[in-house]
C-alpha cells in the first residue's frame, strides 16, 4: 500500500469517527445533560492526551496574553459550545438532519472568515454558500414523522458556527502550537469551563449507563482516535486532498443514523447531502485550481 493510499485510508477512518459523534451525541442526549456530558468527555480524553504529549515529546511554546485569550475563547466556542449545542440539538432533532448540517462546516468556516475579516467573497464562495443554504433549507421544516425539529436543527447549526469560529481563531494565534499540545490545551480548558455548569445542571438520577458509555466512546474514539487518524493521514497527502475528505463526515453520519439508530432517511436528507457535498467539493476544486495557477 502506497503512502498516499495509506493517507486516504486514515483520513476516511477519521471522518467516519467524526460522523459517529452525531450518533454518540444522540444517545448521550437521551440520558445526560449537555454540560455534564461535555465535562465527562474532556475528563476521559485529557489523561490520554497527556500521555500522547509525553510520548511525542511535544511542548507548549511560550504564550502571550493575546494567545492565551484566543485559546480560552477557542475552547469555549469550539470545545464546550460545539459539544453542548450538538447534544442539546440532538435531544430535539434527528441524527440524519444533524449529519446534513454538520457537513456545512467548511462553507460556514469560510463565510465566518469573510464576515469577520471583511474580505470580499469570490464567486466560488458565494455559490458554495448558496448550495449549502439549499441543503439546509431542504431539512429546515421537516415533517414530524422524520424526528426532525426546527429548533433542534437551529441548535446544530449554531454548533457548526462555534466550530467555524474555532477554525478562524486558530489563524489568529501568533505562535505555532504542536497539534497534540493544542488538543491537550483545548481539552483541559474545556473541562475547566464546563465543570461548573455541569455541577449545577444535573441531578444524579438523570444518569444513564448507555449515555455514559457513549460519552466514553466520544472521548476516546472520535476525540483521541480521530485526532491521531487525521494527522497520520494529513501527513501523507496534500492539504487539498485532506480537505476533500471532510465531505465524508456528513455522509457517514446520515448512514450511521439509518443503520444504528434506524432513523428514516428520506428525499430531504439525500437532497441536503447532495447540495452540501457539491458546495464542499466546489470550494476544494477552486482552491486547488487557484494553487495550480499560482504555481505556474
């Protein structure tokens, strides 16, 4: 197996684990409050990341006050905000609808960057936003029989915006932080931020063994395992190729919702996935073409 094919394999597995977070979050939502589940996720994952840092020899660079503030906001939005909103949304809507919505992340991240940095959007981005919006509109008003919810879908979309802010803020750091060190920081800060509301929100009688098992899975497989798979794959292929694999996350989420949860997957979800995939692939193609032209 060539190095490039190995990269494809690792990236595909990584995105499969990302898609499975929707299923895990759906199970978690039925048995644990969102902040409690979020704090438990970080508590499970943090010791493993410490071990990875020790094994890899990764060290934290000297951080300025600006970078510390950025990391705190990143953890609040991308770690705590994303997880709690995802779990809260999935207590109301279907995993299949959530899978379509999380697929808009690359487009949302690009749009957030344009809005906050006040850059002029190109035609490709505008088309991608239109396609992603069409995908969202296809599931915006689902019939009750599908298990969807407008409020739930809105919460999932807000989770995606939080993750988009995380991506944008990462570009504002003034120093480069090793990936495993940054993941450890995000997990540790996320735990500190979520533990107080977790203590206040949940009585113990709301505990569910299946939800706790899903939290452990979320912490160890997508959070830690997905991290290792993604960086192992990204090291073997180009950045553009790696970006294309993000399109597998919503597809895997919808498929797993059908296979594991037995949720119906109708025309609205299929149409939504098609529009979202077209938007993601379009952005990736334009980015690759632009790099080729600039390289010439």
